[in-house]
C-alpha cells in the first residue's frame, strides 16, 4: 500500500513540474525569438576584420603633419654655419638690449629771474597807458606811450608793443580828425571830455562844432555850461542868451542846472535865466 501511494505522489509531482516547465518555455520563447532576430540582423564581422580597422586608420597620415612637411620642403635649407651666425647675432642683440639701461631725459625748468626795479616801473607805466587807450583817449594814450619810450627805451620787451600802440593811436587820431567836421560827432566828443573833467578840451571842441553849425542850441548851451565851470562868467551868459534865443526851454534848464551854480550871484545870469523874477516874488 505504501509503495503505491509514493508512486502516485511522484507521478503528481512530475506532472506539476512538467506543467511549470512548459509554461516557462512558452514565456521565454518570444524573448528568444527577438534575440535571435537581432542577432540575425547584425552583419557578421570576423575578428581579423575588426583588428584590421585600427591598422587602416593609423596607416593614414594626419593633415597637420602633411602641411608641416610641405612647409619644411618649401623653406630654403640653411647651412650649419649660417644658423650658428644667426643664433650668435640674436644672442648678442638680446644681451645688449637686456644690459643697456633705459635713460629717461627730464626737462629741468630753470627759475625765472626776478624783474629789475626799472622793468617793474616800465610795466606799471605801460598798464596806465593801456587804460587810457582802452578808454579811447588816444591823444592822452599817445603821450603816455611816448613817455615810456623816452624813460624806458632800454626795456625791449615793453618798447616793442609800445611802438605798436603808438602807431594805432596815430591812426585813430587821424580818423577822429576826419570825423570832426561832423557837428554831432564833435558834440559827443565834447560831452565826453566835459564829463571826464577835461573842461578846457570840451570848450575847444564845442567852439569847433559851432563854426560848422552856429545856431545849434544844444552846442550853445553846452558851451555856456563849460564856460561857467571854468569861471568865464561873461562868455557863459552870452552863450546862454544865444541858446535861449534859439530855444527858450534852455531858460528853465539853466535854473536847475548845477553847472551854473557859480553864476548864482551874477545879475546878468539871473536876468537871462529868469531867476531874478523868482527872487522878487
């Protein structure tokens, strides 16, 4: 009985193992097919061919080496003596360059000498003359420049520009003299000199202008004021009378003009200007 049972059990186990092996074989069959197909697609290469490939690559020379070889062929070959000479000259040049020190030249500025007292005096005189020149007082500037030449002619640095300014003053004075024929230009010049305090020069200019235009009331009035400033009472009253005769408005001007203050005690001035009537009232 026991033997029969063991045989049955062995048969059952063999059936189970057979079934599981068949299942495993079914599952593994598509994978094996795929592997077989991929292996069949690859071309078969022999081991000798594989080994021959790197030998073929190494047999081909590189491009850079070919170029270098061509360049070396194109260059002319030098002899050993020439190469030694060139190497020696290069070595000497580098040695001389390395040993020779770099010299930097620096400009040494020498101190300027102090001007002498005479030079300082000439410079100050020149500055004063320039002030007159810039004010367009060319006559006075010319006199100042001539004095510089007389007193400081040895100062060449100043004498040269002074002579240039002298020539300019002469040109300006010639042009001014040509303009003196115009009474208006003379009147403006006379007023300029009068305001500067050059009353005598203003009187001369007003008299010249009156010769060109005797009945110019503004010239007569300005001349009367200049005469009063210089103390010429009779001439001042006469010029004022002529100005009032041409234009009566100058009577009221003379009453309030400070230039006629020196004539406040003159009876003729009081009568001509009408101040005597104000005092009587």
